[in-house]
């Protein structure tokens, strides 16, 4: 399957926090957010111009703040991923009721949905979400658009108690098995993503179990590793671990790449061109980390 080096900046609520927007955001805040997303896009294009393989490099952007970017990226032959879920919701619902029309208008290479799903959580909530994912899969059947599903497995109160309130213990000792179970349940519902966007783990063996379950539902499906807004060191560690999974095809690291540069730009510490340069350098860095970790390829 095609490798994917994705720069995700489909964040909406969290993006408004980065730029210091009011709640609810003003028209000026929205205009600023759109401009900042253009900075990220310019950085992405700079990385491609600098050697990141165009046929593997993609952007993941929302329609609300990034429609112009989506259309420009599609016109220029970049891999385009578009977000279909509402922002910051515990239960996945479509951003637009006419999401089928959105698919036609944007025509992304990858239609992305984020879901928070814990197999030991609210079963009715899980069933509702599975129904929507299955309907999405059914609609995409026979179309060129591929399905990209981002899976987050937030802890229940009972699971956090079991972990003694230790978030790291939950994430590394309890969450791995829950991820496998969640994927299996989602697959059983009739949903069949082409790519799973997965939280990183500190164990290659546990990460491979996730990849194996993904293949059990669809032998051609791959996984990409997300950065979750963590430090560059943490994200790099997860990518190196994830690269050992046989059906791992890439990564999607966003806030770790662009947050500091945008905050510095907003504070007047750096210029627009400097912000673009820093974001570009960060994205290119993770591309090189992945390429070296996956098969020892030299930096581009």
C-alpha cells in the first residue's frame, strides 16, 4: 500500500486555542485561523519542494478553515485528506448533514473520521457510532475516495482506577488490548477503513498486534502513527516503534510540527517566513525519521 507522510492541521477547537481566539471565535479570529493554516500549507509545500516525495506527502485539513487549501492542494496533485467529523465531540457525528455532498465537492483522496471508542465504555454510544461508520463504508464502496479512520481509546473511570490514576500506565498496559478489541468491534459492525490512524505505543509487539487486527478485517489496510501533540522526542519514539509493524505505512504528526512556530509567530517572536521555515523543517524531520526507521533509507 502507498506510504503516507501526512501533515494534519484539521484541528478546529484546539487550533483556536493556539491562536488565542475568543470563545466563540470572532470573525477576525476565524480569518486569523485561516491565515495560520495557510502558513502550515506553505510549509508543507516548501518541504515537498525540498525533497519530501510528492507522491507520498499529504495534508489533512478541515473544510471550515481550510477549504481553499483543500481545493488548491487537489489542483496541484498533492494527497488530500478531508475531515468529516464534528470537532471535539465525545460521540462521532458528521460535521455536515449532507456529508455525501461534501465528499463530492471536495473529492479527497482520503475521507477522514475521528472516533473515540472504548469497548468497555457506553455500549449504546458505541453502537450508534458503529452504525455511522458502517454507513460511511457502504457509501464509499466503488468510489475512488479511501476511508481514513482515526481511533482514540479514552480511559473509563474504572480503567483509570485500575491503572492507579497513572495515565502512562493506562496507555501502555491497558490501552493496547483495548485498541485491538475496539478495531475488531468496529470491523464487525461493517466498517472497513483503508487506513487506521493510531495512537503510538512503547512496545513493537503490542503495536504489531494492532496492525495484525487491522489486517484481519482488511488484508490491504494499513496503519499510520499519530503524534497526539506530544514532544518531538515522544513522537519520534512512537514513529520508530510503529515503523516495525509490517503494515505500517506512515505517520500523521501535526501539532508537534506546527504549534510552537505558530505560537512564536503570534507572539511576534518570528516572522511569517521564519514560521514557514520552522514548520517545514519539523515536517521534513519526521519524514526522515520514518524513512530511516522503516527500511534504512537515507534522508532525501
